[in-house]
C-alpha cells in the first residue's frame, strides 16, 4: 500500500532524529524535542582551532536559555557566556577534552547471548555529530564506495519526508459535513537514516532478492560467517589505518588528527569516555564507522584474489555478515585465508560458532521454516474475512490459535530450527495479516455507507414532483442497483461481525504465545503493533458511532451498520490483552535485562483505560531487583510515565523519587544518564501528587547539584525554577498528550538487526 509523502527542507540537525539513538529505547523516549530545541535556538558546535570549540546559540532576552544550554550539554554552571554582537549570537568556549562524556549504557536481552549493551550518547556528543555529518557527509559517501561486496552502504543523502500511512488515512465521503469512518490519521517524520542505503535495508530482503537467487543458480556452495563481537572489538584508531595506511598514520600521528578518519576517531573516543577499544553499540553512526573499516577489508581481499569476481566466486556482506558463493574448494579456502588475514589487521576475527556451509540446493532450515509459517498462516481461518465457515475455503485447515501453535511447533521440529530463529518473522506475519484483515473490513464498511448515502440521495430526487419520466426511470434503475450493493455489503458485514470478536481473541492468543516463548525488545514492539492496531480499530468504531449519533440526519445509517462494540464485546477483547500482558509480567524473569521490552507492554495497557491498570504490587514485584538495587534512568522515567499522579501508586512514587535523589547525590555533569534525568525532571508532572510538590522536588534536585549561585535568594530561586519549567514542555521524554501509534510508526523499518 502506497504512502503519500511530502518533502520538507533539509536541516542538518536531523542527524539527531535519524542516526543517534538505538532502536531499543522506551516508547516515549526520543530526540524529537531535542531536535526542535537545537533548530529553534540555532545551537551548533564550531571548531575554532585545534583543541578548542565554541558552543554557539542565539541571543535570548530572558537569559534562561544560558542556564538551559549549560544543563543540557553538561557544562559547568559557572562557565562564562560570551557574546558576538556583530553576528548576533552567544557562545561558550570549550576545550576539546570538555567534550569527553560518559555515555548512558543499558542492557537488553539478546538472542545470541545473555544481553547486548546499547548506548545513548551525551547531548553534547550528539551535537558534535551534527557538525561532523554536515562537514564530512561527502567523505562518508566517498569512502563507502570501495567495496564491491557491501549490501548496506551509504549511497546518498536521503531526503527528509513526512509520510501519511495509507493504512491510517481517513476514509472521506464527498459530503463534506461528516467523515463517516473514523480512522487514525498518522503523520510522522521519517526517522530512518540520514543516508539512503544500497542495496538492502534489511538482511531478509537480500534472502528474497533476485541477486541471491542468481548466485544460488551459478554456484554449488555457500559459506556464511560473521565477525565475532565486531563492534566490541573495533579499535577506534583503525579507521584511520583503513582510510589511509597503518604505517603512514603511525609515522605521522600529529597530522592525522585533522583528517576525516582522525576526526571521526576522536569523536568516537570522546563520546565513550575516551575509550579506544570498542565503539558504542546501537546507533547508526556506529554502523557507518564499522562499515568504513570493512570497506577497506573487502577492497584488500578483492584486490589480492587471483580469481574473477562474479565468475569464480561471489561475495556479499551485510554489516558484519558475509556470504561467499563458490564452486571450487580452493577458491573458498583462498578467500577465507585473505579475510582472516585482513580482518586480523583491524583486530577482527571470524565467529566460528556461527560459520555455516551449504550445498546446492542452497536453502537453509530457516528459509524452509519461514515458508512453512507462510503456508500455515494462509491456511488458517483466523485472518479470513469472507467465510461463514472454514469448509467454504479450499486449503483452510486451522480454525483456532491452538491449531496454528501446534503446527508451528511441528515446523520447528521438522526443520530443526528454534523459536529465536523465527520469532521476528512470525510476529511480522501476524501483524501484516491483522492489518490487512482490518483494512478489508473497513473498505467493506465504507462501501456500504457510501451506497446508503447514494440511496438516500436518489430517494430525495425521486420525491421531486417536477421529475421527468425518463429521468425517473433512470433513477429507479440506479436505486435498484444501489440496493443490490447495499444488500450484498450488509450480509457480508453482518456475517463477519459475528466472528469479529472471536477472530481478535485468536489473534491475541497467537501473538502472546509467539512472544512469551522468548521476550525481546524488537519482539515487544511488534506485539505492540498488533495489539495497538486492534485497540485502535475498536476505538475508532466507537468514535464513528458517536459522530453519527450527534447528527440525526444520519440516523438511518446506524440502522443498517452496527459500528462499535457493545460494552461486553469490547471488554472481552481488552481483558484478553490485559491477561496476556499480566501473564508476561508475573512470569519469572529469565534475565534482569528485560525491562525495556516490559515497558512497551505497559504502554499498551495505558491504551485500555483505567479499568486495566496494573496493581502497584505487580509492578513492584516485577521490578523487585531494580527497586532493591540500582534503577536505570529508562526505568525511572517509564514508571513515572505510567503511574502519573494516581494515588494507588504513591508508595512506588516515593521509591522512584528516592532513586532520583540517590542519583543526584553522585551527580556528574559529564554522565549522560544524569544529564538526561535532570532535564526530564524539569518537565515531568508526575514527581509529586500536586503542582506544589512537583515544584518543590525540582527545587530540591537543583539545590542538590549546586545549580543556584551561592548568594541567590529564595525569590530568585523561585523565579529561575518557574522560567525553567516554562521553557519547554518536553525534552527527551514526552510526558503528556502521548500518541503510542505515532511512536510505534517511527519504529517501522528502522531495525537493521
């Protein structure tokens, strides 16, 4: 289904929207408001001379911007603000070493090991990347052209677009007085990547491509391998070695700092507390850093090979996954030997545990299993709309979620694959089928309403006493045809509505079974997509009915079209969603690194309303280990977001406030976690049960970090806090007026792993 799109002006600050954050951050955390802050206040980092930079921003008559800039970018509160009246900006002079910050690292469950450690870098380092991309975007593109093997390399600067997802478009009729069917109109900024990539945005697209299939036909064997702990193993200086020459770089260390590779190297160190061993994991810019090194590895291998590319062998690389097609064992051995040699130059090595060889027909067990899942879903009645019973359809075998689950297990057993190999694919399939299923129903509903309006219009014309005989005959024939369409649509919809609740329940059961086997953040997001689509459909049916009830002239439509769900029907569906989430929360956690996937499920509960709120005990028991020990920034803000000012969570709120106090007793402005928490506290309305409590807690936090001048009076402190509170409604966490659908949409297609 097409998306309408509108280009908007290029803005260099967009880097913070597209290339900075890991995919696996909580649902209401983003850089969207930080981006607005940078753009609105013309904030930029300018290098003045080697080792010195200026943090520039526009003049502000209230001077509160000075204080906000220091807080957001972790700058000493006593640091002087300087003025450039000629060019009309303010600035803070910084030494390059002052950009050295401690990133916020958090762990998520990972399929190949117990956890993966991901990173959010400090706002000041984010700003340095804005300048870096602006200065060196063409260099990145140039150095990404070395490898003939790479499948995911920056190809050009992508345009920033607004997308209107046609799934959510409002179905409008010609009568301008009313929009008959209420759907959610989602308009969102594309948060994918700063660069567009050649050739595949996801590795699974490569598996399904003509390129892959042609290689399968031309070669008898395939060797797959990846690089062991690629991002953890990269030595930051190795980028300069790759772009220039290791010996030349080491012989000219002083001059290398000003080169593209030297600048990128230094930025990667500064954001990671000056670490040179390993780079931060999660953001897109880290994948670019690794890509530029692997481009040189690929180039060196291709240059040294005595065999003909695309004839004697074929090689593809997706990030750090390699695919080598060959016919001759000698060719393979030589390729492997060269890769081992050149990877070792950059302290990179084969991951032996994931090295696999295949013989033609080159088809993996995972590919066979995926095809089995596709057929399984096609053969179930759950996602079918038209049928009255499964027997009406050739090939339909499975009526319930349990039928599908049983046969899913059979596929796993017969193909010797595991849940982790197929979970992502299965959940994506369920989401796509659910989306198509709902869309088809809405199209049928729209068609019925359209014909009801046409019928009503024809009837009004036929009542005209001045109507001629021939015209009357034409209208009568048109009315008969319209009634045929109405009768057909009415039967279809009524037949389908009887099974609608059952179908949604089966989808929910199937979704939670697939997810609960092995919870992960990316799977949680897909589960939320499915559940949100169902909830959104129910809510929009209710909105449509309410809109029609408010217009008596459309009452006749409600006599023909049911719309909405009655109280019992809606809450049967909601209860199944609630129970599924509750089971996940009450299940013993396999790892302490599962908090973020849980936070997505909690966000879905908010969509169900107050009847489905978690008990305080359930939340506290689930996060018992974090409550008893240290609690992360992400968990603190997400739980505050969930509990709001509700009295039932007062005990939990006290715990969260105490955790915040503990963090600020050890406050370090260079720590990303402390900076993010501090700036979010200034806008969080839930750190107290009243506005006065919120205000007092903010004052307490600011005093604990020595924010105010020693001689500041209480009146001056109050004035500053009031100004800070009113400066910006949201920072990194959006507290009020949240739209989960929008947040989920920004995730679509963004996960490259």
